[in-house]
């Protein structure tokens, strides 16, 4: 009964939240960032209902709701990285001299539920 | 008169080239070889005389310092306790393993402000730190190729590859100095949480 009530409260809490699909990719070559892209769009398909983890984020910057991911990119990524990132790295050494070093970091598309409030934002990863 | 002088000059040049001693060929081992005996030394070394030359005693052989003989005894095998500790799994239900790595990143040259340079360098350092964690957890695939031609190494190439999935890593410290950003990332593997997932590879 208590678990049912807790789940109901959690569901009501996120009833008016927006669900986004977020993915990230970064490429680093020779210790310099070559390319990075954060893709976030509103989910057009039915998202899953299981909430893996949640986090409350205090809004300390004045930016519009549409620019949330631009203003808080680092904190959103720090939250999503904890769930798992894929690393692929390749190094090449020729005649004992390093020729190239390439690292690719992939965050696969995941459902992110964001509830916007006045001074804070509640984020939840769905799976 | 002019014809006679020209003829004399050509004759003198011809005589000089003919009478000049031929130059010996270059011997690459000339410095290491002993000097060849000349004709004067040969005649002096073997004079014809009635009395036999006194037999000189052979020079004493030079004793080289012998290198110390290494012990060829096999190294002792480790005891049972050491072997058991080595073969025991590192992750148990009570163990807590903490991995700490330090990634480095450099700001690119096309930044528009120092803040952007710091942000991009930090991102590169974080990616490098994740790669180091992947090396520790998943391992590194190493491939080496050597091209040897005419008993000389022409090219020596080594390729390494890392494929890993990192979860629950957290940034501990960030420092930025002289264009180089260093990010310290730690990963705590709690045995009580991960033992059931990883225990399929080893038995208790």
C-alpha cells in the first residue's frame, strides 16, 4: 500500500513534465576536442514508465525554457553519464613515436523527463 | 716553336701520370688491422746466420677477468597462501574497490574566449579520463607489426584499442593551468552491488 502510494505520488509529481530524448557524442583527437554534439528533442513516441534515477537541479542561470539544455548542458550530462557511456579509443605508435590518439565517447539516446519549476528542475531518467 | 712547347707540355703531363704510384684501395678495416710488414723489415727479420737464433719464451697469456658465474638455481615457487591470494577474486561481497584516474585535455586553437577554451579543455580531459577508466576495467587490445628487411627494422607499428562501457564515475577534482586541463575521476566498485553481476566469471 505504501509502495503504491509512493508510486502514485511520484507519477503525479511528473504528470506535467516534458519528456525528451537526449543523446551525446564527443570525439577527441590528440588531447583536443574535435567534435561534440548534444541532441535533445521532445519525445514523439510513448516513453517508458520506469524511472531509473532522479535529480533536482537548482536554476542559477537566467535562461528560457527552450534553452535549458544549452544553459545546463554540463549538469545534464553529468547526471546522464552516471547511467553509462560507451568509450572507444584507438592509439597508433610508429617507430616509438605516437602518431595519433583518437577517443570517441557515446551516450546512447535516452528518455529524460524534465519537470520545470520556477527555481528548480526535476530530472528523471526513464527506461 | 709553339708546336714544340705544346708537345713538351703534353709529354711532361703524360710522364707524370705514368710514373705516379697507384693509390691503394680504401680498406675499411685499415684502422683495426696491424700494419703490413714492409720490404726493409722483412729482410731484417730473417737474416741468414750460422748460429741458431735463441728461442724466445712464448709470452705469457693475458688472463681476462672472468665474469662472475650466475646462480642457475631456479627461483623458489610462491607459497600456497600467496597463490591463493592471487587467484582469489578481487571483487567480493564485502570489497570496495576505488579506481582513480587523471585525464588531460588541451584547449583547441579556434576558441573565441578563455571560458570556451576552459570548457572544451575540460571536456577533452573528461573523455580522456573515461578512456583511462576503460583501460583499467576492460583492458587494452594491443596489436604490433614490425617490418624487417635485410635484417634491419624498417618500420615498427603498435596499435592499441579500448572498447568499454563506464558507469557511475564521478569527477573529483578539476585543475586548469597553462592551457592544460586535468580532471580527476574516480569510480567506486562496491562488491555488495556488483558481485552478483560479475560473479559469473569466477566461482567462490
